[in-house]
């Protein structure tokens, strides 16, 4: 029989990457503070001081994951600060933590928009030093509505600051495809050796731009679009950023094996991009549900995850100790948003199995739905006669439960 227990900590492998539910602007928990001075890149995409609230849409059940059909909407996070002063206190907290965590070669990327970027720039000058400023990247896009009483505000601002003069930044890691660079106004020619180039004359001089020499991004990026409604990357988290954007920010700064941190990680985009580049990650978010969305996107190898148990779900399963076979037979979770469904397991979005050791769940197997794999396996093979067997579930509203086998 499986009985609900309250276990907040999950460990997979050596637990050297962290994903925690907590306040990125407050005092850092000891295990995060242990990385002080060792993080190569901190990306922060905090609330922008919009005065609004944001939602997350979650697909429901096998059909929802297969077709992307009606996804219930839940609150994600609140971006309503009582005043600009309150917002700046929050921002100061996150930036101070970021500064502490960064290594001497490290770089901060702070993602904001027109609402707070000017104030944040001054705060960064104060915390990092004016001479540590590297860039104000303008990420311009076309999506969203159009203004009538002023020009449409169609860009975000990403401030880059170095921790010290020894910062690492290799622009050659992000060459652009030449086709992406507009040189329409230049004449295309071929030189005496057969190399194609475009040229322009200015001040009596000819400037040649060869097709086979790389070009690199400047600080205005117009070639990365916001995620579209049906983008396969989309998790339903309202302010999710595109992986391509994070790849361009991280690639010049990090090397495989480096540590990358996001103190307001949301759906985990920066962490996913960092893992793709071979980095370890430290992620934090106030919202447990955001952390669980990030968990479902990440490679969980060598990860420690801390999230509260939030759902009083019920699980029925059988475990055959002599064969190590675990079979889920029923799952119950209630939420007003859940459609009435015949299939109990539609309410289950992901699960993992392992054992309890020192008050933590040591995960051995984990499964979650994805557009490619909408069907959730309900059986797994664990070591035979596994003591302290436990199962963790996340329901379709993004709430975690843990059960131990009695
Ligand atoms: C703009 S979203 C981040 C989106 C993310 N970059 C992504 O691609 O999904 C801002 C996030 O900051 C989180 N947040 C707000 N206040 C926070 C705090 N004090 N500490 C940690 N996270 C916080 C919110 O829960 C939200 O997930």
C-alpha cells in the first residue's frame, strides 16, 4: 500500500545541480551559497514590474498532450509590486546574490524591458561597478499588439555586466549565418580569386565584406522571435523565453562543466540552454509549479530538487519485491479545472520512483508526458527488494505528492 508522506527533497545521481523553490532575492540557502564565487553565468529574467499577473497553461491527460487541445490555465506569478521602491528592493536582493555567486570570470545577464531597465542599469553600476558594464542588448521582436498613442514598445533590454576585468567572453562562439545579415544595399561581386563579396564605397574607399568570413551579432537582435502559440518549445508558462535567445547569451560566456545560475528560473529556459552547452545548473523560483515545469524540461542527471508537497493525491500501485516490478494501478487528484474523465491517469502528468534515504527521495526512474511522448508509462523495473520504496507524482495542475510503500 502507498501512503502519502511529506518529502520535499529529491536527489538524482550526485545532486551537483540544484533546482530549488525559494526567494532569489532573499538570503541564499546554504547549498546555493556554497557556490559563491564559482558561477560562470547568472541569467535573471525577473518580473518586469508590469503590474499584472501571469498564468501557466497545462495540458491535460494523454489527449491534451497529443493534440495540444484545451489547456486549463492556472496562476503562475504575481508581478504587482506596491511601489517602485519595493521593486528596487527586490531587484537589489537578486543582483546582490548574483554578484556573490559569480566567479571572477563570470558574467551577469539581466533581462528587463522599458519599465525598469534604466533604474536597473544604475543599480548594476552600483553593485558591479560602472566599468564592469559590457552591453545593453536590445532584443527586438514583432509579436503582440500595436500602440496608437506612441510607438509600439517592441523590445526587451538585456544588461550584461562582468564580475571582474578577467571576465570570459568569446564572441567567435556565436557566428551568424550570412543570410541572416542584411546587406541588400551592397553590390555582390566576385574577386580575382573567385571569392564572393559585397562592397560599399564610402569616403573614396571601398569596403569589402566577404561571404566566407564570419559575422557576429551586435547589440541589437532582430533575428530571434518570441515563441509562437504552437511552438513545440512552449510549456504554457506565460513569460517563457526562446531557447535561441538564451543560447546566444550563454554561448560566448560558458564552457562545458561551468556552473550557470538563474535565480528566477520560471519554466527553466536558461537552465535547459546551459545543459545543452554541457553546463551544470543552479535554478531557483518562488513558485513550486514553475520549478516542476523546469524539472520536466531538464535532463535530471545529477540533480537535487527541493519543492514542497502541495497536493493531497491518492495513489494505488503494486510492487513485486522479488522481481522489482512497480505498477501504478490508480491515481486520484482533484482540482476544479480538471475535466471529468474516465481515465484516472489523465490527471497524472509525471512520476518518479526510488527510495527514501535520510529524509530525501533518491530517484531511480522518472517519466513525464511530452508532445513526443503523450502516453505515460505506468510500470517500471526497480532493484529487487528495494527498501523504503517511494513514488513521487506531479498532477495535471502541477502539484507534487510523495508516497511511501508500507
Ligand atoms: C519572467 S518569469 C521567468 C521566465 C523564464 N525566464 C522562462 O523562460 O520561463 C519571472 C519568474 O520570476 C519568479 N519570481 C518572482 N519573484 C521571485 C523571487 N523573489 N525569487 C525567485 N523567483 C521569483 C516568478 O515566479 C517567475 O517564474
